[in-house]
């Protein structure tokens, strides 16, 4: 029966990337459709320094990413890219006898919404404004700040960075779950930075996700100072 294999490009907690070359080939050999969840990480392809993370991803059958994360456009600007146009229309398209059919296709052929605003316009505007080099600089900046967060957190007494920081996500523990949740609450009360709590691999974590174009090195330093205060408390 139909099988879908979903691979990760920039996991929401760890920022990790699946090995696309091997896994896509194995899935296709078994007759599966391969989808890549690239909500965070698909834009790694824009950066020459991080393109290796998505090596082989072009062989998948569909991809998805969130423009609001990397490009900072309005929140509901998700992107879905599907190799098979007929499969996309069969799965998502909807029609009524009162609607005029256009052989060239309509947006309602591709999403489960007949009426929606022009979400593509702000995405186009940002890409047009930044250009290829601008998007690459954006991605590299996020990754640089994430690395600085990881290094700074690792230097805090009692703190531990739990994931391999390869992209924009950092997950940290501050001892047991109760202590970690206490640091999360203290950070939210402090208000310097929005670092939410979550669970990863069965443990409570403080999660840092760098995704704002305006973040500076000074912002990272101020956030780490707040984390030190929270951990000391």
C-alpha cells in the first residue's frame, strides 16, 4: 500500500539533518514517496558553507519549509513544493460546478483552501530584496549566533548542551527536569529573550531557536547574561 517516508532537514529541537542520499535511495527502492520536512533547515541550501547538510535532498518527492522562520515574513507563509503536479492536484485540489476551470491551473488546485490571501507576495518581496547572497548571509548569521549560544550555555555552571549544534537550534539542560523548568520560567519572567521550554529525548530542555534577522551578537550576549542570572537563581 502507499507509504510515505518523512525526513528531517533541521529538526525542530536538534537542528539535525537526515542522511538524504542513502535514505531517499532506500525509500525509492521500496516504492515509497519521500517528503522532507524542512521547516527550519531547507534554507541551508542557500548557504555555500552549509549546503552539505542538504546533500541529496533534491531527489525527494516533496519538500516543505516555513518562510516565516527564515525570511521573517508573516506567520502563515508556509511553502510546499511537490515534484508530481498531478499528485498534488489529486490530493489537494477541490472544485465545484460553479467555479470556472482554467487549464493553466489555479491556486485552489494546490492547497485545501479555495479563498486565501496572496501569501506568496511577501515571500517574493523578501527574496527579491535580499537576493541569493542576502539569504545566504541570513542563514549563516543564524547559525553563527546559535553556535555562540551553545558555547555560552556550555560555560554556565550546571548547564549542558544536549544536541550537536549544526544549524540554528540549541537544547540545554540545567540539571534535573525541575531545575531546567525553573530556568525556563525565570527567563520568560526576565523578558530579555524568548527561550521556551520543551521536551527532547525524554528530558525537559530550554530551547533556543535563532530565527530573527535583526538578532545581533550583542543580543546574544545579553541573552546569555540573562541565562546566567536565571541559572544562578
